[in-house]
């Protein structure tokens, strides 16, 4: 094989690898959107501009604190799996925290924020589910609406999350039971 | 001999022949010995710089435009569009590789653009599907997908972008309490390319730029890849690292001319001086050594501390070995800067065994004083204004720092500052005058 063909082959392999990464990201998410189960997460209340990914609403999924029997088993930034259940209103609850993904049950990878030894509770972060992207000009309005409606006294904000295996993605953000895009359209100029 | 010196020699030759110092035959044999000089081509360099700048600006622009997030487009369209910048950049790189392989300007520009568009494409998919978190994972994927571009196109800007990527990755992993020692094998992936470039010509622009990048990157990484279970390990590690850089520069890159052409030497020297200045204070020496072992805060398995042991011992030892070689060469400057790791080990032992901080800090007071004086005096003697000023700066920093530690009156402090300022001005004026006269004489 001459040098030119070798170069061509090498270049083709590199191009394929570079295209494969975003392609696989898309396939995995599309698959989850099609076949994943929908879970509704209550949310807590910021619009940081991320230079790489445009503007987004910063989400705080609930529950953020889990009561556990073995609080001293957990430490800061530890990876854990939250086994999911639903309450009477259809919102997500966390049944327990596990070190490994349990078979046959819906569970999501989370990170331990900090364990509260006195109360026997663990604060968790829902890794990878903290952003909802909006158009640049809409993000601040969405953020404001989100903040106003997700205060403790006025909690009518939630997100739908599609979950397949341990792959999860935020599908939509709802305010007063309406998708954020519709809600913003209705409340334009108010 | 480097290009500049040969050029100077060639410009002197006609005069020497005319004055009868050299015979025409000697002139001819000198020219035959050194060969033709390649004239610097500023136009070509400008093209490379503008090519790269243009590519970087376009790349950044595309990232920003795409980050704008067109909500009106459907998800599949956005997913498809995510590939567009990447495919365009790949096309440009392919065209360059097969049609303009000789043009460094095209290669650097296309390589830089392709590198950036890999990140843009992944970011765009992440935006479409609300994928967040795992910034280290994103950075590492981006850097590794970009690395082949560096080798295929043989370009330095993508190599620097790669270095930025893995350094940033190491910092984020560290920030999240992870294990960042993977930086070292990742950085080593650039070594074959560096070796190739150094062989082709060690004072050329590409290896020099890469060496500057490596100096900065390695300095950051040394700090973030150690686990900090042994308090104060950084003192010996950094003293060893900067001395090693300086001595390597003295040994293998001694013929380069100008500040920018000698990255290892100048980065290493600056590092040693800044570190020595920091070590004249007492805070670095507080609570260090085995008595303050941090095992409890260390959640990771014990083998995670291996890089600490390897880096903390290998780097200072390598520096000391080079120092040994320097002693044989009898270069005083190498001796002064190369002494830093030995003093750091000594200071560390003093502070951790005795529990007292003042002797170790005093050791570096003395070291900085000697190093500063040496640089100042030799700088004046060999007519090197830069070296003289670095010496003066080191002395000034030392005096000012010690001044704030003591309870001297404002008046006295003020007078000493004025005296230092006058010393700076006088030394520089004298040096300029002397240079002026030597020019006139020439």
C-alpha cells in the first residue's frame, strides 16, 4: 500500500470515529425517547450562560434529600443509584439509594452531595438532569417563570424525564401543567 | 550554529576578505561548510498566523451561532445539523491533506478548525437532547478525537488545543475529587510528535511552541494530579520540576537565541524564582510532613497515591541527576537554579522533623538573595540587561516581602523603597550607556 492510500485509510478511520461519537449520542437518546418510560419530577428553582451550549434553564429536581438507614456509608461526590418509585400524584419518589444499579427496577445514577449524619439523610444531585435548553431570547423569561412557579409555596413546576436502563433525558419542562413553550406563548407581554 | 549566526557570519565575510583577514579560499570553504542560509520568510509566517487566527475565529463563530439554539427547527433537523460543522471541517482537512500537504498555513488552519468543530458537534447534540453534566467526559472525548488530527496534519495549533483539553480535563476531574493521573499518559501521546519535530530541527517554530505549551500544561498538571495526602509534597515536586525544565533547556537547547526561542530555560528559571520567593514565607512550611498525613480525607483506594510517590520522587531525582551533569560542565547559572530541589528537600526535612518553620524559610531567603545577586552581578558583567533586571527584581521582591514581616517605621520602609527604585533606574541607565558606547565603538 503506498503512502497516499495509507494516509487516506487513516484519515477515513479518524473521520469515522469523529462522526461516530455524536451519532451514538443521538441514537442512544432517540432510542430512550422512543422506548423509555416517562417519569414526572417536581422541580426546585438561575440562567447561567454556557459559552458552548447556548442558554438553558437550570433545573433542581426533587427529591433532593433522601432518608437512608446507612448514612455513614455515603460520602461527598460518591456515585449512587436512586431507585425510583411514584407517589399518589404521579411524581417521582426515591425508594432507596444503592451502590450498584438494581436489576429490573427503574434507577438513575446520582451523585451524593453531602450526608447529614445527624438526620440520617443524604443530599443528592441528579447528575446530567440539571439543564433545559431554550432559545437565547427565551431563556431568561423561561427562567423567571420557572423561578416564580417553583418556589416552595407555589410548586407547580415539573419536568418529564424519559428513562431507559440508566440512560435518562429531560423531555420537557412544564409550568402549570403546560409545556414551557406554550406557557410562554400564552403569557407573552403579561 | 543557528541561522541567525550564520547570516551574521556571511555578512562579515566580504569585509574580512577585503581587509585581508581571510583569503578568498577560506571564505569559500566557510560558505561550503555552513551551507546556504534559508532566509526568513515573514510573508509565509504571516499567512500561517492569519490562517490559524481566521480558522479559530470562524470556529468560535460557528460555535456561538449554533449555541443560539434555533428552537423552531425540529429535533431531527437539529440533530442532523449538528454534524454540519464537523463534516465541513473534515472536508477542508481532507482537501488540505491531499492537495496542499506542503502548506503549513493550510494545515494549521484546517487542523485548528477541525479540532474546534469536533467540540462544537458534540455540544450541539448535547444541547438538542438536554444532556448536561460530565464536563470532564466531554473534554476527554473531544481531546482524544482531536489527537489524530495533530498527527495526520503534523500541526502545532491542534497539539496545543489537545494540551489545553487534557489539562482542563485533569483540573475538572480533580475538582470533582477524582483521579487525574491519567493526564500523564495522555500528555505522553504527544511525545512521538515532539521527538519527530526536534529531530528535524530543534529550534524551529513548531517544537518551540509545543514546548511552551508543555511547560504551562505540566506545571498545572503537576499540582492537580497529586492526591495531597502528604502535605507539602508540592514543594519538592515543583522545585524539582522547574529545575529540571531549566537544566534541560541549558543542556539541549543552549544555542537558541532570544527569549521566546528558549521555553524550557526561561520557564524553568521563572518557576524556580517564583517558587523560591513563595518559600521565603513561613506558610508553605506549616504543618507538613508525615505527622500531618491526610489519610482520612482520602476516600479513594490506596493505589491512587502511587502517582504522588512516583512524581514526588522521580522529578526531583531527575533534576538532581541533571545537576550532577551540570557540575561537570561548570556552568554557574545551572548550578544555582539546579540547587533548588536539593534545598527544597532539605527545607522539607527541617520543617517536618523539627516542626519549626523559620529555618526552612530562612534557607530560601538566603537562596533568593544569592541567586538574585548572582544574576544581577553576572548580568552587568556580561552586558545582559534582561538577566540583570531579573536579579534586581528577585532582590526587590525579597526585600519588600521581608519588610512587611517586620515592624519597621513607614519612613524607613519608604526610604528603602526609594533606594531600590533608584538602584533599578541607575543600573538600567548605566547598562544602556555602556551598550551605546560599545555600538559606537563597533
